[in-house]
């Protein structure tokens, strides 16, 4: 039945989180590794993650489902070489998996009612307080790899997870065994060394978090390490040996579109608000918003080494969004675009946003000679 609704994997477990996962999660939050994701540390939600039985009265079983998606159609070397283009995580090349999977999980749940009789049910796809990787491991769907993602021995980690909590009593599957062994490929390749220990990712330096979740000005020391990654990062999955032979699914239900495969930076940077909404309609990229995406694009332009972007970046100093103005200024300094100094100085005199002012002032100091701010 799961396959009829588009799920390649389906396993059963009890709605319980092993103590090892609960403890790791609590220590992760205590260390501040959740960054600005306050919802990960909120007391009520933490309690629900640790005690999933509180999510549904009378819940007896958790069904974990995995839907495959296509891996990148290019190598890491090809993506890095394409400095005039931006790398978007493979799962975001098509439709928003939240919408696609939730609709299919609900249909799957209705099918279960028809088969087992009507029961209380809830479906979850990523946005609810559920430790989905822990449940996936307990159910036998796959083990949690050292990059914190779920890996299935047969199809690797190019998959998205969803859950159905039900009051139906279902037989639990055997938990998945860990097959990472001594391999640390994912830890070694991480551009920002965000995998600080096996199975522990510090979100504060993870490119996926920085480019998607983080709302602020990206720390200066991390910007050069981002390269041309503008939405998420696939490096730790691409390098994983369990993905070496991963095949593109016969029917990718996320319907990847070519224009999200290494799109041109200039094309994205020219998007206004309406253009952004149209360009990324039905895409998970839309959730990040124009300001954050163009912030990331500005960083990629700065990292490209192509001074030809100076004109576009200079124009962006007048953008209504402070995030874009500030990161455009940084990119101009990164490219050594001294010709932009007069405009940078003028913008500094007019800028009201404190962090954008700091970016402008720093870029002027880097490019010099300059008219330095006295404050």
C-alpha cells in the first residue's frame, strides 16, 4: 500500500524515542547548536520530541515512510567549477516535499483506515516536533549516519521522511543496524567542519542551516567557505559510500525542474519580489524568502572571483532589503571592486540599518582609500 502512494520505504515502530537519542538531542540544545531555531529548544516542543506518545491520545504505533528523490545530476567538482551558477540542494530541484508528502501520507492513512478499520491518526512531514531520524532508525527504515541523516542500506540517503502516528496496534520492525563503521567521509568533506563529532552537526556552521533557516547576516568567517552553495548543501551525501550506487527513481514525485539545477547567479540576483515568487512557485526555495536567497547569491558572487559581477552588486546596494545591501557590499570587497568605493561611501552616509552600516564600513576599509566612519 505504501508504494501505491509513492513511498519506497515503510516500517513500523512504537512511538518511543531511545534514551540515547533523547540525551543527544538535549545535549545538542544545551550546547546551543540549534542556532536561532528557537523552536528546537522550546520546552513544550522538546517534551513532545522526547515523548512522541504525547502527540496523539492513545497512539500505539508510528509508521515511518521514506520517499526517494533524485540525487544531483552533477558532481561536486562540476558544481564547484561552475562559479557563475548557484548550487541548490537536490531535494529542492522540484516541488516542495512538505506539500507532496503530506498529501500522500493523508491518502495512505485513509487507506489504512479502509484496511484496518478507522483509528485515530496524525501525519507529520518535518515541520512538527518529531525526532524523525530516531524513529526511522527504531523502525528499521535506516540508521542515522554520522552526518545525522537517515541512510538506508539499499537506496542510500537521497530520501525524505514522513510519519503516521496511529492508535492501531501494528507489529514493530527490527531496529536498523548502523553500517557507518570507521568511515568519516562526510565529516572530512564538510566545507565548514559543521559535523563536530560523529552524529553531531552544529547548525551554527552548517551551510544548510545558514542558507535556509538563518535569518541574519552570515558570519564573516563562514562566507568564503560557502562557495556557490545558495540553498542547502549536498556534500556530505554525495561523498557517502552508501550513495555511490544510488539510482534516480523511475518516477521522482517531486518533479525536478531543470531551471533549479545550477541556475545562473545573475538570473537569480535580478529577481524582484514578484519574480521570486513566480520563479519558485511550489518550490521549497520559496520558504526561505527573496532576502535570504539573494543574500546567499551575493556571497556566491563574491566567492566567484569574477569582477564582472561588480555592476550588479553595486546596484544591489540600493535594494530595499538590508540583508541584500550588506552582503552585496561584502561581495564587492571580496572581489576587490575598488571602482565601487564612491557608491559605497554614499550608501554609508544614507544607511540606517546598523548591521548593513557595519558591512558597508568594513568593505570601504578593505577596498580603501576611503572616507572612514568616525563612530
